C-alpha cells in the first residue's frame, strides 16, 4: 500500500513507521516544520504539513490509497483550544481529505482514555464494545468533570470516528493501552519518564491505590498490532490493543525487581497530591518547564484503565508481551543510553 502516516515523528508513530516499511509498504510521512526528524527512516518520503491545515493534508494524500492517522496532541500543559484543533478537528480534516482523495482505507489511532475508566465495567476491562463516557472526573462517585482536555478531546474524536463509520467511511479504529518502551522521549512516553523519575529518586511517594489496574502495552507490540489491523481488519471495525492488566502495586514491585532500584513505599494521599500538583503546574507555567505532577495526573491514578485485547489476539494475531518482559527490554535500553543508574 501507499500509506500516508500522520504523527510519524511521535513516540508510537516512529515504531509504526518502521513496521510499515518492514512490511513492504510505500511510506509517506506528514511532518510539521517544527518537528524533530532526527532518526526517521531514510526510506520514507517526507512532506510538510499539519493535520490542522486541510490544504496540506489534501496535497499529502495525492497518490496514497491508505492513511494512518496517529497524530495527536499529548501534552501536560497546553491551551484547551489547541487540544481541540489537533485531536478533534485534526480527525475531521483527515476524514474529509481522505474522502475527497478517494482513499480506500483510514486507520485512526485512538486511546484507552477515550473508553473511560474501567473499574465499574462488567469484568473490569474495556473491549471494543465499550462506549465512550461523558464527564466523570472529580470526587469519588462522579463530579461531572473531564480529567483533562486530552481525555475530553480524544473521547469526542472517538464519537466522531464512530459517526463516520456509521455513515460508511472506510475507517478502522484502534485503542492502544498505556504504551511504553524504547523510543523518543516525548510527553507521550509518559511511563518511561516516570521510570526515570523513580530510578533517580525524584519522587517522594507514589500516586494511586495499589489495587488499581492499568493495561501496559509495549510500543513495538502495539505498532505490530496496528499494522495488522491496517492490513487485515474490515472497514468499520474497532480493536483494543492493550497488554498486561497489572495492579499498580505489582507494577512497582516489577520495577524494583527488574531495575534493581529502590521504589518509594509511601503513598501520597490524593488531597495532598492534588495540592502539590496545583503548585507544580503553576510553577511550570512560570518557568516553562514540565511538571512531574498535576491535579489531572492524580485523577488518572484514581482509576482503573484495564483493557480486553482478546478480539485482536484472535483475529489479528496481536501478541502483547508480559509487562516483566517489556520492562526488562526498556530498562536494558535505558542502560545502553546511559540514562539508568548502574
């Protein structure tokens, strides 16, 4: 296939680009003028553009029969309007341009967060049948607020993707879990950034209750599952690409065992953590830095984000590796990079 990939300079996108080329596809990357293009595969064609610029999308799709839309704004601090322009309107622009260009297939990379917290779902994990929730953040039992603008806009984009499918768009949607592993140290690689904070003793305590479950998905496994969906899934289908559903308590045990480091045993109470997050966020706005903790991050840790990937495993051959194995590969890479303490 002749594939246009948006978001190819991101953490997951770089792995997807490598998988597409390894699979023999002819790859074109949509690259913003401000993007870091270091390390991008030389075999991929590059065109300048932005998902917020419909004209650049139309030009980039010329001659392509397939689009993988992986571009998203994943930032801790950014204006709400910027999230809407990239995450919601960006999908609208991709779908409109692909329709006008006669593209045969579009694969949209959504997120586990678009399916909402899973602690109250039957079975405790979200599969393809899960419906996007409305606002739910805040105090236990509700509160009617989104956790952050990323959750809000990825959920709205998911609704629009489902609407497009109902209207006949040749669209496939995938929902990766908490993606981690070797790769670009963008804000989207949040778990590896957290590992480094743990390894270098930058955290006074842990967030979240030990029994909270998250779905940890190794980046190369997700990329392989995504390409399998692109090549073999029926238009209109949706696929969860998660990994090990592991409790936070066990996650930190594995980090201690695999990484050979000390991990804080103290849990920071939510109220204290949110106050610290408010202060850290305001300080980061003044200094231009990236805060280690924010109130919305504390809220994320208050929920389960478990996924059921069994459908993708059966139909697409998706094979997520165990968390212990993925952590070993990640820590080995960080050691090679000189980022992990010896």
